[in-house]
């Protein structure tokens, strides 16, 4: 019985390994034929879009391990990109988790395992497009309704609940949300608030395009856009 089970386990492992190898080989062979039709904000460690499409096996492991539920899979109407992971910062940005579990979970190498922490992430870049909408520029405070709208993005996981508690602390105060909630380790190198009585965000060199400033901006009209790499 034990010998039979060992043989069965070996066969399953061999089939999985061969199947994975086959998927990777097929993807890499087809990579030159894949022409990205859109730019997407990919999870940390993603290769350039064409290589990413040729390497990702659409297994969804990165979705399963994301503690903020930031990683989603693209719909079937997205052509060659259908089923691949993406960040939609308007719904839930990337919070640059410790050890980057999405990267650790990727079996294919589509998310580069050498990207081990936030300082090596390069998802894209934030850009300030409508500074006139910024609450700091308008001299307005953050309201409870604004915070509730942001919290409505989700509170099902522990990390999301912690995020909600942090956001509640901004209610009734002058807005510094984009700067104070930036998850980059050296946040002043990624984003700053410039000005005195009236101030606006300034995106700096170390911004990695995580999208947190866009997601958590309490202004009713967008101040930021995220440009994927």
C-alpha cells in the first residue's frame, strides 16, 4: 500500500512538473507573438508586458496570497491578457507588503523573485494631474463621509481592517492622506506635500507606482493617475 501511494505521489508530482514546464515553454515560445493591447498595472516584480504575458501561467496564486485583496485577474474580454493578474488602484492599490507574498507565490517567474522588497519594485509612476482638486490646495478638511467612502473598498481581511482604522484617524483634519499612507519605506523620497497654508502633493523619484495615493485620495475628483511601466 505504501509503495503504491509513493508511486502515485511521484506520478502526480512528475505530471505537475512536466505540465508546468510545458506551459512555460509554450508561453515563452509564443511571447514574441503576443502584442499587448493595453497597459496594465501589474503586481510587484512583473516583467515587461510582452515577457510577462509569455511567462504568466494564470494560476492565480498571487491573488490567493494578497492580504489586501489587491490582485485581481483580468476578464476574458482582455485578449491575450485575460486571466493574468492586475492591480486596479481605484478599487484597491498595492501596499508593498513585507516579503512581497505575491512574488514569493509565483511559480513561473512572471513575477521576478529577485524583487524582494519595496525598494526594488517598479510598477510604474504616479502623476499629479489635477492639483486644483486636492483638499490641501482648497484648504478643506477630510470629512467622515470621505473616509467611509474609502473604507467601503473592503474590510474583510485583517490588513484591510487595520487600514480602515488608520483612515478613520484622518477624519476632521487637514488632508495629508497621500503622503502619510504611502507604503514606500522612505516615503519622503516617493511623495511630499509642498506649500504652506495651501499645499499640494509632489511625486518624487522613488515612487514605484503602487497606486495608494490614487486609491486613498479623499477628493471627489481624481488628483492622481498611475502610469504603468
